[in-house]
């Protein structure tokens, strides 16, 4: 047996072993009482309308037979977040989020004013309205990591203002904002006198609404434009100066135990000096709830940075287990479509979130 075959067999045995250990407690848990008195006590203490305090803690493990990624195999603290939010009088509210292991530690610092369900105005630092997966809270994403395309191409957190709301009795939702352009990691200022303009429109067809609150179809389109001077973008590690155009579309359907999701993002980067590049990517995801507390997933994703070298497609096998309402364990097995078994990845995530 070759070394590659031995690696492949070890990978399969390790993945199946971890899956088996996690599936057993998930089935047993569904037979027990679903009451969680300590979690309910926590919510009564820290979840008030005027002041709500939350936290997210994640420990992640990464293992690869022929380690090619920076660093070594092992564990790390992916997130240690504190979230504070609340509603004030006369329609005002606030949302703050910090990550104690990141730099800068501030993630979100936003105040908002609600005029009506159709109009809320946000101001401060928060995620620009582009890409459903990026807009999803880190403790609620389907896999250990977000897709490569959303991470690389979506604008992410920005300083600016945004209008948002729902229309036609919740059938439509919109967000439109004006932002500095550079992300907060690149500085707490605008890089020039220009702005990043981003908009998102989502549609929730009534025909797809089911008996469960989560049974729905969301279809959305995103668009963005900016003229930048010094922004770190894919293909420009020393800073991008020029015009940036972003488009994207995503859809997510949940029905009974099934989940189907997809997203496409394309960007045109036209630098003041040099050639234009057009990075793009997409992912397709399917999931099934095996029990009330466990889920299996499969994702196919592609990302082309258009920087002169292509990246392999990859398939991700996922398993999610929720032992309680505040805890989750995730197991992902990443299989690139090129390269040997030694390049396959096993990812683990254990988290507490409330």
C-alpha cells in the first residue's frame, strides 16, 4: 500500500470515528427532556429589552496529513466575543461586539433609530449588506469556516450609515448603505474622499412559507461600487487603488429537515495602474437534520482569484451537533478536487454561544 493510500485510509477512519462518537450522544439526547433550566435562568438574568449581554467562545482544531497551511496542526481559540445590545426610548437602540483575541478588538459599534418597520437607520461600524453568509453571525454559520469566496470578496465590516427595513408584510427586505471603503483593520478613517456604496434586496415568497418558523425561501441580490485608494483586496496585498464593482446573489431554502443554499459573488477590480482582474466564486450547500439536535451537510465550492494561479474546487462534509441550546460541536472534512489525500483537512469546532 502506498503512502498516499495509507493517508487516505487514515483520513477516512479518523473522520468516521469522530462522526460515530458524535452521532451516538445526539440520538440519545433527543430521548431526554429538552428543559434547560440553567439556560433559562441565564436568559432571564442577561437578556433584557434594554440591555442584553451575550458571548461567543469557539475552540477550533485543524489537522492535515501533509501540512501545507501556515502554522502547524493543533488547536486555537477562534473567537472569544462579548456582545451587548439593547433598545432605548423613542426608537433608539445600540449594538456592540468585541473579540478579545483579535486586533483591533472592536468588531461592531453601532447605534440605530427605528422610524417604522419599513425604515431603520444604522450608524457606526458593522457589516456592509453584501453576502448572506457573511452577514450571518459567526456562531450560526453552517460550517466551521465561511466559504472562501465570501471571506475573500465581500466587503465585510465598514464604518458608515445604512437604511434597512421590511416591506409588503415581510415579503421584501432591503438594506442600502454608504461606507468608508477600507475595513476597520486598515484604519479608522476613509482612504480618500470617495465612498463604498452597497445595497441588498431580499425576497421571501409566501408560497414557500411552512408550518415551522424556519421554513422559508430567501432569494437576494447584492451590489456594490467604490473608488479606492489604499484597500487590501484579493490580488493586491500591498493595497488597491482604483475602481471596484461587486455583484452577488444568494438563495437559501429550509423546509422540514432539509436545507439547500447557494451563493455567487463576482468582483471587477480596475486598478489605476496595471491590469484589471475579475475574481469570482460560488458555493452550493445541502443539509439534512438527522435528529432535532444533529445535522449532516455537504458543500461544493469554487473560488477563482484571477491572480495568475487557479485554486482547486473543494467538497466539504459537515456534521453539526447541538447538545444544548447554547452549545455546538462541528466536524468538517475538506476534500480538494486536486492533490493527494495528504491535502485533505479535518476541522473541529466546539463552541458556547448565548
